[in-house]
């Protein structure tokens, strides 16, 4: 029966009704909105408020400085992350520009955008399918749907079955009717899933919001408290109000925003040097919070390089040790067995189309990787393929299909057959050893093929596979492997030691996935297929929330559901993927990780992190860097809170004395401490390299600010720094003859004492910067060479202090003077005191640790 397509008129009408055959695209948010998001998030709003209060309090310069901090930081973060969400636009590139359709009784080549439902299209090997189609008539049609399903083996699509847009025809030919175009295709459905699911709020964003809430509350409460105290001691209300504003603004950590951004950017830069490209800065820290990794199989845990490692023939076995698709390898075989292996390799190549080719100095597969591996085997054995093709030209080909699970080629008067061992061996007069060998190879996780041939009678013709695939002569059995990446076993062990759970989530066959899991050291305690997964989210999470799960035959929707189910159980999920089918899950995961070499543009556009080398080990490196970034932010907070204690102490003495005790520091001095002397050491702490203990297990639900951090800052380092600050202040006043109860000290005495207290805080903070580099090791066990920026920052800080003390107009502006000789001695004592207190605390914690 002759199949007819549409008329041109009908096609035009349907095109108007249905629209062009292209995927819907949701435009990214405008640039102004992206910039606004960086300038007006929760913490930025706190800083805008602080800037406004500073202006109201008459400190215009401070207000402008804080505003500049917000703007510069926001623009920097925007520049780092400005990669518009183009996942759907990337999907559009998967549709071909041309398609062959039957119009008005003739086959025409059309723009694929013009296809409509009802069109009759022709498909042949090498085509990318333009729309969802139903096969009406076909001959051994094989379709590679890995970009949609994750299945690595091309599948046979028979009559009345559907082939989907965005997939490839690898073999055979067919005529098919278009059943869906544009946004009605399965590809569009995946695009919709990718766009519909916005990224979850990152752990860092949660923590910063929590931190900002606490800081804002404390700053306002202390500001109100000091306003009340000022009123009680007789300060005019206006002066008391401005004084309270100054204290509150001084408590706001203006340096937190640039320090966090710099720390994330440095982490991203370090990751890029190790093969991980960060597309969103916050993903750096989120990686450090990861508790569950859902990894794909091919290309991440394995090399994605099929290779023949063993050949069995009735005349003996052959073992091959080589790399990739290179033609040179070590062959271990007896002479008789080698000759039999050469005949087998020739037959296997003649029954294949895939080839191993050298491109840009590297041997890579063209077509099916498994067939390329067979071609590489023939090259390694020195088989003259070209001579065989000249002497025995191909006359007929019967492609692989899912029912026969084999393919045949008639060349001259010889039939070459290759296929699954259980589908080829029954057609051969085989020895029992062949079946045993094939079973043993499969048990070791090898992909097993049987190769056979048959000599036809002179003049015989072949019109059907069933006519030639009988009475075969078995040439042998081939064992192929996609070798695991050599570093994966150690990387998985590092994940286990770090308390991370790892699952393999793949579209591949359960047997293959189980074997790979065993080889890479993934404890496959549970192997489950997609049709066995519960629909209920709670049950799904409970089933998969364990280490070493292998989930096979997983659809895009199921991969998305897995990410949601694990997140619902409190996990921070990192999901890897390389295909179009992975896009929705990559966006839903806390960290979406795409493959840089083998991945699709869609996966890379949906991901937060792109592995430039496709190595699982790189994920572990990135997690280590992410944990280091989190630790660096905590280092800065410890450093800043320690400084806050020292800055507030003079006001506490002043308030408790009812204003009779002189105020050691003014608001401008505190602001200079925050914006000038503290900033560089804080930034240097933000680029501290990963600690040797970064990959140790950590508790879930960790916070930027917790009890150990508060004890260290508010009970140990801060009070010690404050003690020597006030000792230096009082000591200098005593040197000028002032005593408590004798009235107000002279202007010269107060200026020198205030400058000494200011310098003592800087000295204490310098020691705190060195101490904060580690939470467990003493200063003497943390060499400066691992982070030379700290020493450089301290040197510049002391140059700034010198200018603030010795440049007359700056000293007058701050109402202080350089310390006396005795004052410098008291200042110097602050450094060993802080270091000693920190060392005692760390020693006690180590001994108290069970």
C-alpha cells in the first residue's frame, strides 16, 4: 500500500493552527532585574539601611562608603553569574533545520519548522528526528534515544511504535507519520520541566539570612540600649540619637558581603583550575554542604570508552590490554588462537558500521562505540579490512533489532553475523564451552557478543535475515568493557570517609549498572529499576536514602522525583547528568553537575557546575573546596565578632559608669577599624586554602554561627582583646596622672590614651587573624606560606594604622594621638595574650574531644 502525505494547502492550514515546529522558550529575566537581585537581597538591604542611618547621623562619608560596598559587590557578583538561562534555547538546537516529507505526492526537503501533525516523513541512518512520529513502515530502524532516556544502546523501533524528536536514527530506514510537533513533543515536555522547576534556595543563602536577622536585631537592640543610657546620663536627645546610630552602624559587618563574594569567587577559580567550571557562585558553598551525590554511570564513573579485553575462539583465547581506541595494544595469544581471533575480528568489523578514527592526534569512535571497539580490535590484530572490502563487497545488510538482537552483512558469498551471545549461539553448531565462557564473561560484568559466519552457495541471494542467519559457524565470543575511571574507587572512598552518600542513577541495564558499581567500589546494596520505584515521595526517599543505591532504567521524571524525595529528607543533593533528559533534575538538585566533554548543551545550561574533564574525582575536589569556603566565612565571622567585643567594651564601661568613665573610642575610630584596618585581613582569611581535615564527616544542618564559634569570639578572644585594650587605655591615662574620680582627663591625655586603645585593638585583631586561620591547630602549627595573603594584609594594615596615628589631620579627625612609649609596650602585650588564649582553647577542645 502506497503511503501518501498531506497536500501543501492542508499543511499550510495546519501550520497556522498549530504553529511552527519549534520548542517554546521562556525568556530569561531582564538584566536590570538580575542586577537588582544582587543589590537588594536580604543582607544588601541591611547595608542600605545602615548607609541611610549613617547619612542621617551626619556621617555622609561613611554612608557613601557602605553604598559603594553594596554596589561594587553586587556588580561583581552579577558579572560572575551573568549567564542567562537558555536551557530551552539550547534544546531548540537539537531540532534539525531540514526534514524530508511527502507533500502533494512528492518527497520534498523542508525546513523542519514547517512540519505539522499528519505529515509523512522519511527517516534514514544519520537523521535527527524532527518531531514525534509513529512508524508506519520500516526496515530495521534503530534509534539512539540516549539524550532523552539515558539508555546507551540504540533501540529498535518497529511499526506502530513512536520515535521522539531530538533522537537519532543510527541504522535502517522508515516512513513515519508526525504525531506531535513543537511544544507537543516529549522533548518540549522535558524543556517545560527544566524551566518550571526553579533552583532551591541554597544553604548559604539560608545561613546568611539567618545571620543578617541576628545581626540586625542585635545592632538595633544595642543602639536602643545606648540611646537610653545616653538619655539617663544627661546627653541631649539629638546627640544620644546620633550616638546610638553610630554604635548600631558600627556593629553591622560591612565587610561580610565582599568577603563572602571574594571567597566564593576564589573557590570558583580554584575549582576551574581543577577542571570544574562554576556557573553560579553560591554553588561553591552548596557543594560543601552536599550530603548526597546522585551520579550518572557512563562517562562519569566509567571512561565512556568501549574496549575489547577478551576473545574466546574454539582454537584458544586471546587477551588484549590497550587504551581507548588506539590501534596498538598488548596481545596475549597462542599463534593458532591469534589466527582465529583475526578471522573473528574481520567478521565483527564487516558486520559493523562504527569505526575508530584518528582526529586531532587522538583516536575516537565514529558511530556506535561498541562497533568502534571491534574495529580497534581488528587494527590491533593487523587485519587488512580494506582488502576484504575490495574482494568481498557488501551486497546486503540486515541491521540490528530488538527482537533478533543481532545484525548480519552479506559480503560476496559470505554472511557475517554479530549479536548477543544468547541470540547467536543457538544458531551455531557450538561446543558447550562457548556457552559457559559467555556466561562467565557476563558474570564478570563484560558486555558479551558472539561472532559467526556462513558461506553461501554460489549465486545465492539473500532477501531476509531469516534466510541467512542459520547453520552458522561460530568464530568466537568477545568480551567488551567500558573501563571504570581509575580514580573513581579512591574518590568513592573519600566520599564515604567524608560522610557523603552516593547513588548511581542511570538509564542503563541493571546488569551493566550492577557490574560497574561492583568494579568502582560502590556498595550496591540495593539495585532497583524505574518501574519498581514507589510513586509516593516519602516512600521513595525512604527507599533510596542509603549509601550505594543503584537505580536503573530511570526516566527524566523519575530522576526529578528522586532529587525532590532526597531533599524532602533533609539532604543537600548533587546530581550529575549529560543528556537532555537530565535537565529538569539538574535544575531541581541543590547542585546540578553537567559533563563538559560528553554532555549536551542543555545539561550544561541547566547545571550549576560543569566538569570540564567529566571526572567523578573532580566532584570530590569541588566538595572539598566548597567546605573550605564555608569554613572561610566562619573564620571571617569569628574575626569580626572578636573585633565587635573589643569595639563595644569602651561603651559598656562608659555606660556602666553613668558617663563618668572616659570613652576610650569614638564612633569614627570604630568605623575606621571596621572599614580600614579589619578589611584586608578579613579578605585574606576568605582565601584560606582547604584544611587537611576538610573531607572529614560533618554533621548535617551546620550553621555559620554556632555555640563553639560564639564561645571562641565572645568568651575567649574578644574579652582578652578587650582586656588589653582597656589596660592600655587606663595605663596611658595613669601615666598622665589621671585617677578615677579626679574628673575629666586632659585633652592630650585622652587623645594619647584613645590612640593607644585603638592600636591595641589592631594588635589584638592581628593576632586574631593568625589564630582564626584554623579552628583546631595553633598558630605555630599553621605555616604562613600556605596563605601569604594574611601576612601581606597585616603589613598593609599596620601601614594604615601608622597613617591614622602619625598624619596630623587624620589623627585630629579621629580625636586621637600616637601612643606613648609605655603605651606601645602595653599594645605589644595584646598579641601574645590573644595567641596564648587561643592556643589554650584549642588544646582544651582537643583533649575534651571523645
